[in-house]
């Protein structure tokens, strides 16, 4: 994409109302704009990152055996009366009347709707187990939205729901999501620690929050130093019940707890290895048995002819919030440093002298070569000062920069810069193409 | 995907409340379920088709130079007061009060929001021209929702908005979208005819509706027989102003009009070549000058230092509605016939005898080989009668079926069936893989 044809409204100054670094940088780097309290438009660069994050979430859900569907944003109040939550849910639920005065709501979550869909579509034990998920906009009417997309009102969430024949099956479905979550966050360059958590308004008795460490996080967290090892992907057979349980048990052996769930005995045991930080919740998983299937009349015919009331769990990832969490975890004083997997473009190509035919010819050639090699490039072809171009590229944080200037071209070289380290090397244009293509 | 692990609730009977064939088939084939009046959940198979359609729309928008962003579903009433439309818009606008009694609405369209975003982000003539688009859920509170996703209340729409320096520029942006639309619908196997149209509540003085011919369509349309030629893709340089105008002029030379826009003179001229049919609107494009930029104070600094009030257009495609339109145009008495480009899976693999080791071995092997070749397969590995499996495969309409049965295997062959023609051939399993991979 040529910047001369793009829409990238960057800001020099941090907006006064932005308190945390991710909110400031998302506004400054032209990723988002607020359109109402706690509601944001995703500008073109932000839209690309959001799609990258959603796609990683999707791939890891699919790999774990979950099946994608898509539920609507608006729901009928009657559905929520079946579970008893319509009156119980607080003012964070946005309640709506349509033109016929029917009571509706903007879904804050989808336990009721998925239970009704499964009740309609599943007949026998052969339809179990299943885990269904969607990636859809939700709305929670926060009394005081803040921190940009970290605590917005309209937000993009992946929510999955599992249906199992019994508690043991549900535990396996829970473990599938547990490992899928570790892999999902690791692919985004994040170390997310699963912590025992309260179940809150979802209900149930088994729950983990996945928390990314960040000094600007919303809550205090306590964990064993073992968690400071870098995140790794687990190569997993998701059908291997015992193998998956062993992975989950291995991870949860190391202490990690939110403020509400601290355990003095285990903290004493950790001793010098106990760490304290602040954290951002990016995922939350729950097992809640028959809390929804029972009152909503979800019954499945068992193999022996008897009735099964499926055991359920639900599993959320804050897709839009993750963009903020990634920036909190990966930035410096000049701007964002995107992990490669979620970067909106892999390469920022800078033409230092758009008024110089040699520079423009070389930069145009590189742009064509990079695209032909399948590399996604944002090409700063504008007639602007070099200093402003450098500042913009550092601010928006693409992993690689290729800089084409008149002095280098005289020597037959361009500069390749890695945003994360700031390291620059000079090399022939074709070597730069080869290097970013191989990366 | 193995059907034994999928969620595909098909129905044998047509639901009583479904009046048109696409609505019946979408329910029967397990693509959608109604969750409230005019609101649908997209089941796994429907979700895949919806994603395919959206991706074709996206690719053709990108090819035409439009830039993707993503605006929220909820908007503030104040934004709509700036254009004067808040009070003018009828009861189809879903109006909402949040917990602080702020007036909001579920966006039925986004002219106001995009104008505000562009006003915030664009500074000079260098920021023109631009066309920005998003693919997002909309809500229109239809008084009597019907025909399934064809006239639902919550629906997925692609809406693009162009900003140009003057009317001539805006005409070129309009032509870009005109040609992009022809290509978009042609890729989905649809012949969509652009017809002069009323501009309605969007306003403006130049507008075309893109209409797919279907006997069950909502409106009467009249057109020259030349439009019956199959749709073709145009290989286009979207920056070529005169070339694009020539393409648009060529297409619009043939008469085509909706009921409100009939032209007796041109119909007389068409003579025997005049055709009448019913049609489904799948796209609508508008040029409306400064109708929003003027009242909303969108001003751009011109090259000469003067002020430009950009000329705008808007361009919609009914993404979710397209699924209904495609089915209206492509089905038979046994079910849906998906065009290859939007099919949820390319191949349906049927194991006729899940209780037979040879059949299951061969079918499992084909499943692995097809996936290794990058073909998307829905594998009916269930222990069901062959007749039921055939009926389900025909109903859901995947382009190819591969049928593995004991008699064929004795001869070393499987059957390959093309859903559209019903033609079956016997061939070795590896030839079947090669055939569908090449397709």
C-alpha cells in the first residue's frame, strides 16, 4: 500500500484524555478513533491488526476442534428469561425496545443463545461432545469506560461454548481450550499466565483467567518466577485426554493468582521466587456444569435411551482488548513494536527523497519486488521530510523498515532496520528483499 | 471436517413460515436459525459461506483501490443531528438509550460517521481522492421482516464511501465501484444488472441498483435481452479514467430499469428484445455531492490554498442478503447448488458403509489425501444409511461429491458426482483427488 493513497491520520501529541500507553499509542498511530464514550472506529491500520489477531484466535480454536458459527449482536429478552439472567444482570446490559415494543438487548455474552441453538439442533449422544464458538461484537454498558479499547463498551470477543456428556468430558473440553489459549497468546508474542479466578456472573466452580503482565495492568497478580520463562507453543493431540491433562497440570503446578485468589501457603512455599506485578486479563475460561442446560431444558438422548443434561463451559478471549494488551507489552518511547504475527504490514518502505528520480526508481522497484515476493509493504512514497517519515514508521511499529536514500544508492545499498532492536544494516536492495522474505 | 464432529442440523421438512425457496433451503440445509423476528444466527455451514462472500467483496473492493476500516455498530444520535437525519429517519432506525440516558442508535448506514472520521483525519488535497469501506452488521427495524436473510433486521453490509475534489473526480470513484460491483457479483456466479434507481433517503442525483434476476424477487424489472449474456470479469486499470468510463457507458447502453424508473421510449426501442422478470437488489451505489460534507463541515485545504468541500458517494452491498440471492439463482428440487467460489466446502466425501472396514479405510485415505492437497472437504463418516447421506449432500449443495461404496471398491473405483449436473463418473480414488484439485 502506498501511503500517498492510504488513510493514516497519525498524531504528534498524545491526546489529553488517554491515560495509559496503549490508548495513547493507538490514537497517535492512527489505529482507532473514539466515536462515542467507550466506542471506537478502527482505522485502516487498526483494522488490519484486529483481523490478524482474530485470525490467530480462529486458527487455534479450529485446531482445538472447536466449530465456528456466528450469532447476532441483538438478542431477545425472552431468551434470557429462560435462564433467569434477564432480571439478574445489572445495568451493564444494554436493554433495547424495538418499534413493536419488544424487549431486546445487545448481547454481552451468549450462553443462553448457544444453549437454545444446541437444544434446537442436537438430538443424541452422537452430537456430543461439541465446542462451538464465534467472533462477534459485544456490548457492555460500562459506567465509566476508559483505557481505550481495554475497557470499552462495544468490543470484539471470541466466545466458545462446550457441551459434554458428563463432568469428565467437560473437563477435557476445558483442557482443550486451556491449551488452545496458551498457544493463541504465545503466537502473538505474549506470555499470558493462567490464574485461578472467580467465576462471577457466569457461574460455575472451575475457572482460569489468562493474564498478560504489564505495569499498567488493571489488577495485581502474584506468581512464581517460573512463569517468567518465555511462552512456548505446545504441539498437542487435542484428542489425547490424559496427555492434555498432563500439560494443564504441568502449567498449573506453578503458583499464579489474582488478588482475590491469593493463597498464603503457596506464596510461602514459593519464597524468593514469588513475584508481584500488574496484569491485563485477555482470556477467561469457565466450567459451569448444567447451570444453563438444566433451566433451559437442553436434553439429549443417551446411548442407553436415557436423558443427558449436557455439562457446559464457556471460554472468552477479548479480541479487540488484545490489541491494547500487545501494545502494553511491546512498545518503547518512539512507539509501537508489533510482534511479526500481528503486524499490520511486515515492512515499511521509506523513500527518503520522493523528489529524486534515482531514489523513487529504486523504491518503486523494491515495492514491486516485495509485493511479488508476497511481502506486505506499507510504502512511504510521500513528498515529506525524512525525519517525519522515520518518526511515523517508528510510531506505527512495523517489524522491518527498508530505507532508500541517495547516499546509499550511490554505493548500491539500502538500509534494513529491525524496529524491535533499532539495528540497521546496509545491504543491496535484493538482499533486503531476500532477508524480509525469509523472516 | 468430519460430519461426526460437526454441527449441521438439517431439516427434512420445510418450515411453515418460510415462503421463498432461499429461506426454506437456508433453514433446511442448516445454514441459519432464526433467534428473534428478522434476526438470525449463522450456523457453521452458513458462517463459512458468509465468510466466502465477504472475502470476495473485500478482494474486489481492495482491487478497486478502496481502503478497509471498521466502524462500530452503535452510533451517537448527536452525530446524526449534524446531518439533520436523526429526526428525518423513520422508525426503521433502532433508537437506544444507554445507562446515562444518552441517545444512541444501531447504525442502519454510516454516511455521518465516515464523514466525521474523514473530517478528523484528512487535511489537504493530498488526502483526496479516497474511498473507504467496511463490512459490518447493520440494523433496520423492518415493520414486517420476512424472506429470511433477504429482508432481515440485523444484516451484514459492505458500505463504501468516496471523497473527491470535485464532481468529475466523484464520477470516476463512482465508476470504480460500478465496475468493482460487476466483477464482485460475476465471481459469485451471479448476473447482476445495474439499473437506474431512485436515490431514496441517502439523497443525490446519480444512482444504480444492482439486481439479480430471480423469479421470487421482490420487485419487477425490465431489461434488454443483451443482459442475458453471462456475466464476465472485466480486467481493468482502475486508474484509467477514460477507460473506466467507456466500460460503464458500454454496460449502461443496454436498457435496464426497475418498475419506478421505466422509460417507455427505450422500451419501444428494445422491441422484441425487451424482457421482464423479478429481481433481488444486491447492491446500490449513489453519488450525492456535498449533501453530507457541507452540513457536517468537512473542509479540505486545496492546492491553491482555497477550501474544498469534498464530493461524496456511497456504495452498498448486502453481504448476508447475497447468500439468499445466490440460492434463489442456483438451486433445484433437491437443494442448493453452490457456485464453486462461495461453496462452504469444495467436496462432500460420502462413506456409504461406515461399518465396513474396506470402505472406511478407503474413505479415510481419501479424506487425508484431499486435505493434504489443500481441498476443503466435508466428510460424511457417520453410521447412517446411504440414501440419507445422498439427500443431505444434495441438500447442502457442495459442488463435488465423492462416493465410496463396497461395490466400487471391489473394482478399484469411487464415484465422482458434480452437484450442478448430477453427472457421475467412476474413477480410481487418486484420479478423483486429481480431478477436484485441478477444478
